């Protein structure tokens, strides 16, 4: 879905250069980060995906994502322009496995906030990312990616409680495959970041072993 093009404000008038906004799309392994970026990106998204191999057997849990055959090993990247708002979003997706958490510190530099995608079939995968963004003072929203085969439809309040997320953090539902749904999540993050801007960098520790990044 492409936003409507902004109209010039008068004959011969030029619109100011759009503001660049860096957003992180994060979450556990197989939660839909690559899918969400691909759904909204106006350019061919960059996806650094590699095939899963037997080497990762016993390391990458496929519970709930049995059909997944590839995984992001560096980052995903996409771009979305809102002409009327004079804003360009640059979307950076994080890798989903524990062993790639060391890339996060570089990826989040300059980001206004993060979308944390959550799969209710694998809620424990979200504990590490929640702690990371809280510790770093980076605004984030929880986006519950709806999977048809989820055994139970948890309410937003239940997810908030399970992840121990503060009340000021938005918790929304989304379908990462649907552009309109994904854009709604991105706009929710921008609104949240305007009222809760990133704090100065806090001392932080590496993600705990077993907490998906």
C-alpha cells in the first residue's frame, strides 16, 4: 500500500525534504519480521536469509514454525514513504536467533523506536527483546502477529501481563502479511515515540542465554 502523494503547496513551491525515521522490527525466530517489512516496503526489500541446515538442529527451535526453511542472519531492510507527512521510514529487521544478538547494538543506533512482533505460541521468545529495549531506553510497541493455528487467542491484556510490559507501552494486534495492518503498527510506534522519545543510552548487558533476539 502506497500513501497518497502530497500536493505542492503552491505554484513553483517545493516541499521540504522528508524526515528520515529509522525503525527497528524485532522479535523472536519466525515471528514475521521479514514478512512485515516485505509487506510495506516500496522498494525490493533486502533480506539476508540463509537456509536452515542440520547444523542448527537443536539450536533453533522450530516449535510452532515447523514449515520455516530460511532465517535472517544479518538484517532485513525496507523503505516506506509517507509523502503527506513528509516522512520516510527506514525499516531494519533484526535476526531472530540467540547467536546473532551481538548485531543488535549496531542496528539500533539512531532508531526512534522498535516494533516488537510477538507470536503467542512462543511468548518466551519475546522476553529477551523486551528487556533489551527497556534497558536501552528505546520506545517500542508490542505487535501480536495473528497466526491461524495458535491454540488460544490471548487478549492484549493477557499478553501485556505475560511479558510484564509497562502500561504506557502500546499492545496492538496485526497481520504481518497485510500492508494496511503493518502500517497501522508503524504509525502506532511513531505516535508512541513522539511522547516517549529514546532515553540516553543506559549501561546494558548481553541478552541472556536462551532469550531469543
